[in-house]
């Protein structure tokens, strides 16, 4: 059995969802409100479901002019997520590029 047989076993080397450094920084619980962290976690769960053959997260829209790029709102209108459908050596994946929080707009846009 290879490491890829269960892509959700915590093996970060083969994880089909890659977070940009900007998105990883959002998980600093000292500066990010818990409701925002929770909304982002829910979004990531939706991406995992997409990899299992489900639809893109609710209300996701393609970004015109950027093939494979999408934006989707976070739960409770806490912001927007930009992500990209990518390929990995092991199958489809996603790159979560950035999060624009409503409480930080426009300085992070």
C-alpha cells in the first residue's frame, strides 16, 4: 500500500491541498478570530469533498481570465478565498492562494 492510497492520513508531502504562506499565516490563533479560523476549516473540508467527486464549494465561481482559478465566500460572509485547481503526480489537487477577510479589507486586497 502506498502513501497515496489514503490521501487524508496527514502525510503533508502528498497532500492534494497546498496552502500558500499567506493562508498558513491565517492559522495563527493569536491574531485570527476563532470564527474566521472555523470558516476557513469548513472551506478546506469542502475542498476535500470536491476531491472525492463532489461539487466545488458552495457559491464558488470561476475567475475570468485565469483558467482553473476560483473564488468562494467563507461561511458567515467573513471573506473570500481564491483557490486554483491543480494537478499533482498523484491526481487532482488544489492550491489555496489567498484569503481576503472582510475585517481586513481593503488593506489585504
